[in-house]
């Protein structure tokens, strides 16, 4: 039985047993013995229409007894109970009934396995034969041992080496080995087990060209078996004879339709007539090895990518970490951040982000994921940027958060932070001439005035351009009721939605605390449609109730170039501002006359 600390994912078990040439089924350790997996051989014997049945609408998981039928059905419950009590059971003889109603003498072996969702029972089903290995071990017992090694080993290399050793010793061959493709032209002997007194040849076989021996025949024929190498072509005979080989059995290994290489078994003592059960078992071993090599290759690729990522990120000044979205466990952290927190990167792996980085016991109240996902877990924005001051060091950071696909395919949260303490201090002294509003990331008033005045002076044609004056609704109420942090969040969120609703060629300036000016490269009619689309998105955002308060703004649109090159910029803005105010008052149900009276204006000029 797997130790608790070595919990597996159910998908890992399925990967191991998918290519098994004999039936394997997995059920949950629950009262109903719910069937969760059956490989193809098992389906073909007991329920060939299983896949089609599960495609039907409303199909539900079935109990194991409905799938694995026995002549004496209570024996199945007895077998499961024994596995549950003892952890593993070997060679439990029963009589099964296939989908046609034919009785089959079977031997069941099973293990209790701890998986991520609870315990499962893995059942290996072997049809009884008269073949036996040696005097005490049946082929089913050997394969059971091999499968235990496959899923209990923490190292794929270790598992593969052990498996070819078990197979070689059981079959009493001289040597068992694996050759793998290492390039389009080359192969190499990557694993080898030698029986007592047999000389190892692995060091001599590290760079064989495919064209120098019959590689294509070995991997394309399904199996390459000979009892006497003297019957082979001269070139093949020479290669095998110089290694002292007299008989050989070779089985190709594949990843889908791509050949990975082959598993071989040599007899150097005698010209050997391979028996049927030996060929069947060795073919089974090749299937297990193929699945392990596929997984090993995936793990190696992921590990190599991780090493590259670690090396690159460790040479950056940015602090970087990655955590899972469901458990918040850190899966990656660069040394820059680890050293800032007083430890090595490895020490933070597996901890939740707030335990590792905040020394807290619960999620941070300022967690950016709360802004990126709604209460139902739906992502509302894939990226989020904000400023943060460390309460301990008083240093300021610009922080960027994003949701990305990680190496294993799952969605994860990545955060990068760059210290901006110096920039923040410098910004205070140059705030009056700075071009960017640091809260929203848009241009400020001073910069906006320079740009628009220059555009008016240098205009040679009456291009289609509209000035939009925007004023946020209810900011004071939000500040007074929920605090200025919420007010800032309101400003940032609305501006972010406005920026997503306009083109990159358009411009936006922060004109005052909650006032913004947009310069849109289009007609007034087109600008109206743009603003309406933004307000529609804002209404959808409000409908999702992601904030305790509604987000809203009022606006007015004026033609930018209509007053000519000598026009005063303030006059253009005043027209848009007046239209914005009408829009805002209209929301409150006030008439044009009321509006004029409030502003001390003549309504005939409105």
C-alpha cells in the first residue's frame, strides 16, 4: 500500500495502466465500490460498449459489481474487503462472466492506493493459464510485482531499472536492456541489467547510428524475436555475436505513434526457444516501460524548463513567485525574493503564499486575486497592476499579477514586484511636471494640456477628433462610506475599463481628482458609440456585484477641431464639461432649466 506521504493523482495511475496489455480496473474505496477507471482490455472483456454508454446524456458512474461480474458475486465484495483490510491481495481465484455470459477462470490481485481524492482499489485481472515461471511464481504474480514498482517508485529511472531487472531474472535471460532514440539518426543503450557472470555492454553502445543496424525493423514490426541469431542477416548477426548473444527477444516502445526505442532480452548461454507465456510477459513489460519512459521524458522536460526559468529569474532584480489558484501553494520562487525573505528558494516550495511571504495564517486582505476573480471564481481580468508598500521595510513596489498556464498545464498566479522607492521619492519633487498619473497610469493634466495645445496649433486639416469630458459619479460617497482605498480602487477600475474600450491611438488624461479628458480619433457620433459601449461593460460589471458600490460616470462630447487653430483649449473643454454636467443632472431627473439655474447660466445658451 502506498504511504500517505506518497499520495498519487488518479491520472497518474491511469497513465501507468493505460497501456497494460491485461485488464486493470480501479474503484473507489466506498460502499458502492464506484468504478472510476477500466483500461481497454478490461472493457473489451466485460463491457465493450462502456465508452459509448458514457457518452450518453446523463450517464452516471456505475458500481464495480455492474462491470466486473462473477459467478458468485458476493466474492467480489469479499475480495474488496480483504484488500481494504490487508492493503494488498494476490491471486484471488474466481470465475468471471464476460459480456457474452461466458465463464472465465480469473485470478484477481489488488492494492489499496492513496490518491488525491481518497483511497482507491486497483484490481489486476489475469485469465488463468497453465503457464508458470520457475516452480513458484506465476506470470501474474511477476506482473503484479512490476506494477507495484511502477507506481510506488518516486523515481522513474529507478522504477525502469528495477523492472527490467525483475523481468530479466524471472525469465532467466542473460541481459535485459533499453535502447532509446536520442536524435533523428542516433540511438543509445540507456538502461541495462545483467545476470550473474554476464559482461555489461552498455558503455560500448552509446552512439549507434540507426542505419548501422536494423533499427526500423526492430521498432516497426511489433516484436523482433529469434531463437538462433545465426539465422539472421550477416550484418545483424555480427552486431549480436560480438556481444555474445545467442537468442534475443525485442519489443518496441511507443509514445502514441512515435517510436521511443525498444526493450530487449538476450540469452548468451543457449539458443533458446521462447515460450508463449515468456513472449506475452516480456511484451507486457515493454508496455509498462513505455508508459514510464513517456512520463520520465515529460518530467525531464519540465525539470529542464524549470532550471532555465530559475537561472534566468535569479539574475533579475525583480521579485517573482508563482502559486496555484486553488491551494495557493508556491510552486516557484526566485532567489531574489527568497533572499529578501531570509531563506533559500527550496524552503518556500509547497507553502501557501501568505505563510511563506507574510508569516500569516490566512489569506492577505489585499490579495490581488480578489480583484482578478469574482465571488463565484470567474476570472474578470487576467492581469492586474498596483503599488504596494512593505509595512516592515517601508519600501515601495510596483506589482504586476497575471494568470498564466504553468509547466504542467494548470492555470497559476504569477506575481512580479519591482522596487520603486527611489522613483516614488523622486516623483514627489517632480510631480508638477511628470507626464503620468501614477495611480491610473494615464497622462496627467499638465501633459494633456501640452499635447492638446500642440495639436490645435499644428493642425492643418479638420481631422475627425472628439474631446470627451468624463466625471465619475459617487466618488465622494464611496470615500466617505468605504474609505479612500475603495475610492482609489473605484477610480482605477473605471479608468481601466475606459482604457480597454478605446484604441491605442486614443488618449486619456486625468484632469482632476475624478475628472478625465479623452481625445478620441473619431467623429462625435462614433465617440458616442464608444462611450455607450464602455458604459454597457460597466453595467455588466456592476451586475456581477464585484463591489459594494456601483461604478458609474457621466460624460460630454465636443468636437475638438471645430473652433479652429486659434481656439482656446479651455473653451473646447468647457463645452464638453457643460454637456457632461447635463448628462450627470439628467440621471438625477433635473431639467435643462434646473441645471442652468444651479450653475448661474442662461438656459437659452445651453
